[in-house]
C-alpha cells in the first residue's frame, strides 16, 4: 500500500492537531511544517482541502491557525485519505475480464485487499494513533 506525500503529510498534520486538541487554540501552519519538516506551502494546500471537507477549521489573524472540526475520537484515517488520497474509480468491465478467468480472479483478490485496507482505516481514529504515540517510551 503506497500513499502519496499529500496523504502522509495530511495524516501527520491531523495527528498534530489531534495531539493538541485539548489546548483549544489554533495551531499555526508554520509550527506544524517546521516540526515535521513539511513544505509550508504544500501543507497549506492540504489543510485547505481538509477544511473544505469539514475535517478542520481555520482561524485568521495573528493568533490564527487550524483546529480539528470535531473530536479526534470521531475522525478516522479513512476520512483523511478520502480527501488527500482518494481511491481510484472502479475499473469498468471490459472484454479482457470476460476472456480470462485469471483476470476475473485477480480482480476478486484486489477487491478483497482494498476492502480489508478500508476496514482497518475506518476503525483507526486520530485518538487511537495519538494514544499509541504517547504510550510508554522506554529509554535504555
């Protein structure tokens, strides 16, 4: 499963907002970009797409920035990837699948893989991931 840079950066930005959700103050794009070594210009484009999708809200001004539009427990990786890395449109049934049972069988496997991946993404919330990152850290 390969994801685009846009998807990766979008997920990282959303995790940063989720980790700071309790602060109830907007987080500046520059802060997220610097902390995670992401191009600020690229991150702005990603956050605007997430804003139009209703996943984040923005505040203008000197104390402005971005916040999650709802709690991290209700936003899944699937929600984010639908915006940043939407799945390809299903292939139409053309002649090649009618000609070969091998093609039909492969299509069945690819569909099962896509469904399993989607199931994992739909059940993994930002809160889950933040909690896993903040779990016990052992230093030896």
